[in-house]
């Protein structure tokens, strides 16, 4: 299989129309189910195995959960009229310090599902005007709307799902 792209080096074509939002929302809504389906065959040891000195499967799941707070904050930024979205911690300090491998994998999956469904409920309440508001993404230096933000989230979800699949090819 081909090598993987670095997340931090990715660039995105933003400026998506509001009409793209329902499709993107479905993609983001589906991440917990896709994740749960993907990892249901794993043993507890396989969840925690480190491959290539990177995060374990469980740490990848925890990272997705950790970022729900950032996505919610960026919605707040957009709705409040901020000029720039809050930055991500590019060192992923929260994930590195969280001890995700010490958690029960089922609890971690459930916490991610609950956080994501709360986010979806919030997104479904937004007006057309609200989903089209923009602010500059601090790393990409591009204007980003709620539609663009959740396209970005969907791509980030898929990036980690692909990494989980890659790890599974080694540990299962």
C-alpha cells in the first residue's frame, strides 16, 4: 500500500457551498459507527499496541475525542464573529497526557459517540446564515465557514480511521 500523507502538511480547497453541509454532516455523524465497526474485532492488547513509535489504536480514538472540544470552540468562534479561529495545539499535548491506553476501550468509544452526537445536535440547530459565517483558520491562513470546518473535521476523522486500519494490519 502507498505511504500516508502527513496531516499537518495537508492543504484544503475550502469555500464549500452551504448546500454541501447536509452531506458533510452525515459523514461526520457516521464516524462513531464506522470507528466502532472497524475496531470491534480487537482484543484489549491490540487496542493498546504501539506500532512504529506512534499512537496506539486507542490513542487515535482518544485523540478524536480530545479534539471535540476544539471543534466546539471553533463553532463558538464563528458564531461570535471572531476574525480568526482558535489554534489547535499542534503538539497534541492533551492526547499525549490523557492516558487513553489506561481506559476501557468501550468507555472511550462511548465517550466519543456521546461527544460527537452532542456536536451533531448543535450543528443541526444552526441557521443557514450561521453555517456560512467565516473566520481565518490559523494554520491554513484561509477563511473557513462551519461547512468548511466540518469538511476539515471529516477529513481529520478519516485520516485517523485510515491510521487505525494501518495499525490493524500489523497487530491483528
